C-alpha cells in the first residue's frame, strides 16, 4: 500500500502540558476545562467552519504526537490484563490517531472553543466532524472486556483518617477538593500499584497515589482503603524559588497549614 500523507489543519490549546495532567477521556477531569482549536491561517478554514455552530458536540480527530512507537498489546487503565491495542483507546497505535467527542461552545472563524478536551496542549488536529446523536449514539451496545472487568471488579470501601478528613474539610472550605472525588473512585475500584493510575508502593506497607500536583497516602486492609493524609507534590524549596508553578499559592498555604503538622 502507498504511504498516506496527513497535513494537520491546526492545533489545540489546553491547560495540559504533561500526559499525567490530561484526563483519559473527554470530560474525565473533575472540573470544567475549556480548550481552543486554532485552525491554520490562509487555508480558507474560516469558510470550512460555517454552519458548525448549530451542533452541540463535535468529533475531533488528532495525532498523538508525543508517541514514538506502537505496541500490539497494552495495559489499559481498567484491569490488570494486557489487551490488543485495537480493543483499547491507547495512544500507542500503529498510526497514532486519536478521536474525542467534545461539547462545542462557540465558533469564531478559525477558533473553535470546546468543553473538557482530553488532549495535550499543542496536539495537532487532523479533522473535525459533527456528532450526530441519532446515528452515532448506541446506548445498549456491548463494550467487550470492559463490561467484564466492571462486573468482576472488587469494590473496596474507602475511609478517611481523622487527619485526612480535616485536610479534606480544609480543601473544601478554602479551595476545591473535586480532585479527591476521582481519587476515591479509583481506590474503590482497585487501590494497588498501577502505572496508569499513578499508584506506587510508599513505605511501611503503605501506598501513594498521585493526582495532578497532589499526593495521597493510604493503606489497604482486606477490602478497606484508609486514606491517611494528603501531601503537596512540591517541596517547599521549589515553591519558594519557582514562581510559575500551577496552584503555587494553594500549595504554599497547604504547606504552612499541614506539612509540618500531624493534626
């Protein structure tokens, strides 16, 4: 077969600079995030976006430009069994083409704003298509091994230590604790070390899960997960010297309130 040549039609701007920051699927973040697709200039793309405003959702085809190779078998976030890459949404594909359906906010010529993208900042965009719910929505469709994993998955109860509960209350009062809710969902499904869930062994039989720039220490006994405490992912030295850290003020406040105290 002859090689095919793709020309990106633009790029997307999102707050996600690192792959660990981006959600696994559109809308997978804990808060509403806005992304902007910037189409290339001098290509008549302003005309190509005519009539797009009337659609509530759009398909976005993009290129996983951060991936250098592909894998026939991959370990997906759900479960602990490697699966054929064509049975997953993994970016490690022979042709690293991704697709996401996102809510359309507005169209302004070459600029298209969408809600809750799952792409890294600067991702090349290959194509845009309208989402047609009467054709593309099949709510009763089977979803293969994922359905089996969900049925067989062990559910863990999640509890908070007195310290973790105080910290969570502080977050909800002073800032935003939405990221904790996703951690609780992850740990209730499978709290053991997994690279895609950013769970590792910690020390003294404990585990640590990373979520954005925060770390949560927890233990597992039988079918119960106990969250012991929340930690900042930044050392105080870095926060003091580096001014461009995301949520720097939140982390500084957290350090002064919690990092030197057990109560």
